[in-house]
């Protein structure tokens, strides 16, 4: 999962650290060469002074013993000076050798490459630009210990991604809270284009919630696609979860409404409403979603998109968000997504959290979205 983006990011951070370190070493070598010259000159100067003093002291041979002693003390003191000077110079350069300051010019060489690799791995343009801009702000001009350069870049990345991803709410807690406080079922409406995994996700979530002691009822709101009602009924039977269904062609809003009434009567905690897949460009079908929203007043309107579709998923989620105002996102098929950029972008462009990742076809293959786990998966 997300292996490509992980590998590319790893290569990029390794590459930029190594290249910057090499460039810095070349600079330091030059400086050190110059400094060696300086040291030589300094030593020569001190030696000449000492010679001159020796000569003078010979001339003063006849002076008293106490004066000679004093001179010796001065000599010893002066003999130490060249060593001190060498030490100081190398101390100064030692500090320079162990730290790096990345300049704007140096960063620019690598930033284009970074932006390209992000775009190639399904990161939306605005998100790629934000990452580059934020990384620039974080690392340019900062005094960084050479041996910590790669980690410093990785840490900066981590912080940026943490900022981009939105912290998801705990759905199970919200459902329980609503039921406890209002004695009302929590209603979740699922939407998205055809075949993204809405029905499978509903079955997975129902099963997941059941495991947490939360009861569910499913509304078979896809009355359009052939065999859709049978499909969801089969899931319900397998999982032991009630499915409310009408005939094909009937109004999905009224099925949702009936499921809510059933939940109220039977003290069921949560209602999950399935809908027919519809293209985000079909305005009349999006308006049908508005009607379901008006009638069922869902607590959460969840967009279900495929992790693998990249920019298409971004367009879809934008369109659904504009029509019905979504509250959260489920990204399915993350198990077959090598890129990972959709997960990074889809929340940022809508400012809505990813609630779950679908990670396979089986019921247990669903994970509540975890920011830190995601960052870890990117190898950061
Ligand atoms: N690998 C993988 N496959 C998935 C995942 N979620 C769903 N699928 C598969 O995707 C296909 C479509 O799933 P559905 O749940 O029928 O999708 P849908 O959005 O309800 O489709 P429509 O009702 O036709 O719009 C099925 O074969 C599922 O098994 C997932 O997380 N990973
Ligand atoms: Mg379906």
C-alpha cells in the first residue's frame, strides 16, 4: 500500500541530503585550504618575531639574571601562541563542517523534482505546491547538523502531512453519544460514483460497528442498478443486519425515511443509507441526493471514492461536496493503491476528514483512518 510514494519520498530525501552534504563538503574543503594558508602565515609571522626577540636578547646578554628569567617566561608564553591560533581556527571550521545551511538556490534545484514526484503519485496540484512551499519555509536557512539532515527533512515532511490531513472523528463515539443524549439513531448517508465500493463499505462499517456493540439497520437506497437490492440483502443476511428495501425504481428518500422509523421503533443505534452510484457530472442525479438529504437529515454525509483514481477522485469529491456538503470520506481499494497521493489530497481540497480506508474485499478489511499510521506507511 502506497509503496510508490513511499519509495519516491525516501529517494528524494536521501538524494537531497547526500547531494547537499557533498556540496557542503566541497565548500568546506575550499575554506579549509584557505585557512591552512592563513595558519602557515601566522606561524611564520610569530617565528620571525621570536627570532627578532632572540637577537635582541643576545644583545642584552650583559643584563642582570632576573631580567633574563622574565624574558624566558615571555618566550614560553609566546611559543604557545601559534598552537592556540591553529586550535582556534580549526575549532571554528570544525563547527562549519558539522552543520549545513540550505540556501534558497540549493533548495530550488530539488523542489521541482519533489513537486513532480508528488504529482506523479496522485497528489493534487494545490497540495503538491503547499508541501513544497511549507518545506521551503521549514528548512531554508536553518542551521542543521549534517548527520541529522535526512531526519530533519523527514521530520519537516511529517509535520506538513500532519497539518494537511484532517483528524477524523471517532464515529463509534459520536453514534453512542447521540443515542445516549437524544435516544435517536445516528444516520449516515453514503454517496459516490458507480462501483467505488459504497455497498461493500456499508456492509463493512455495519459489521465493524456491530463488533463495537452498536446496532445498525441498512437502507437499500440504490433502487436503480440491476441486482443492487439483492446484493445488499445478501450482505445483511451474512452479517445478521436488518435491511429495509422497497422495489426497484422506488424513491430512495422514502426508503431512508422508513429505515429511520424502523430504527426509532426498535432502538437501533445507527442507520446506514446506500445510494445508487452516480457520476459527479450528472446534475439531475446529484439533485436526487439533495432530496434524500432533505428527507433523512443525515448526521454524516459520506463520500466513497477509490484511492487509486487520483485526480478523478478529487474532482468527484469536490462536486459531491458542492451539491450536498459532505462531512467525511471513505477511500476504498487502498490495498491496491501503490501511489497514496489521493489519501493525502482528498481531505485537503474539501477540508473534510478521511474516516476509513477500505483495504480489501472482505468485511474486516476496513480501517478507521489514522494519521500517524498513514505517515508511517509513507516511511516518514
Ligand atoms: N480491493 C478492494 N476491493 C474493494 C474494496 N471495496 C470494494 N471493493 C470491490 O469493489 C467492487 C464494487 O463494490 P461495490 O460495493 O458494489 O461498489 P458500489 O459503489 O456499491 O457500486 P455501485 O452500486 O454499482 O455504484 C466489488 O467487487 C468490491 O468487492 C476495497 O477496499 N478493496
Ligand atoms: Mg452499490
